[in-house]
């Protein structure tokens, strides 16, 4: 177990070393400490409230639906300040979420991280599949959603096009501050340097106010969900 934790911390250090800091200096905050990693089985680990299946290359974490309309992000961290424009709050920090994704083989060295909000250039990185499980409640059956189903383009009155997302790893400042935790976001679609996972299709770039939480899903604020990220072949 000691060797495993050492290897994981080394992997996180490599990811941090590869991160490119943005142009503006970071706020003066204390860096988020590395999360504890608990081994549950041969290929199962727990990092905070995240479950990692390294054999299936899947990361699963519980969350809740936010009381929100206009969106720029799919998911924010616990207490993340961008919850007012994120569909879901996940029960994790940015550092823990990123560590879990490294455990399933995602590599920050493959990424091209957006350098600014609404970056016109396409983010690149290891591809991932994402889905959200909504449990049965009040006579409604359980349902599995793609993240794009949460995002309604109200201008064209349709859900966004489905496809893979990419692991960018967010941005680490020179003194160790992690932008995913500073901004409190995990998964985004407007090409921002903050999220750990981004959408490469530019579905929300310079379209603030046009993408909203899909009202046809009938999701309510505080409703429990589970989000899963799966690494897929490039």
C-alpha cells in the first residue's frame, strides 16, 4: 500500500509539473492537500467519497442537482463558487477528482488546456465517457443520462450533440494552487482553464445564457445523482 500511495503521489506531481499557469497571478490561498487513498480490493480504491475501479477504468462519485438555470459547467466541487452556473454539485474536491482520474490512466501530458475563458482553440486530452445516474423517485423510474442531455440549447430548442469529453487536468499555479479548487469546477463546456474535464466541441463558447438546464428532465434542486467517468481509447 505504501508503494501504491507513493506511486500515485508521484503521478500527481508529474501532472502538476506539466501544467501551464495562466497569465494572471493566483489568489493567495493555501494549496489543497493531497487526498488520502484507501484500497478496497484488487482493483478498487476510495479517494474521499470517490470510488475508483482501475480494471474498468471508471471513477464514480455521488452528487446533487443544483438550483440553477443558466449553465457553463456540468459539475462543480463541494461548496464550489460556480455552483450558480453548474448543473451538479459532486461530493469531492478538484484535487481528489483529478487524482482519481490519474488512477484510471488519464495522462495530463496529452492535454492542451484552454488558456482563458471562452478559449476559441479546441481543448485536447485523453477522451472520456461520462454518464449520470438518477435513481427512481416519486413513482419515476431510474434513468441514465449523458451530460449533453442536461444541457438544453434554448436558442435552437434541442439537447446538445453527444460525444466524448476530454481530460485536461485543470491548471496548477507555480505555488501549488489548483484552479479547479479555486474556481470550484470539475467538468465544463465553455473552454475554460479551470475544469478537470472539458468538452472539445465548443458547445458553450461565447454563448452565455443560451445553454440552460434541460427542464424536460424534471430534475429538482437537491435531487441525488451519481456521476461516472470512464476512460476510453484514444
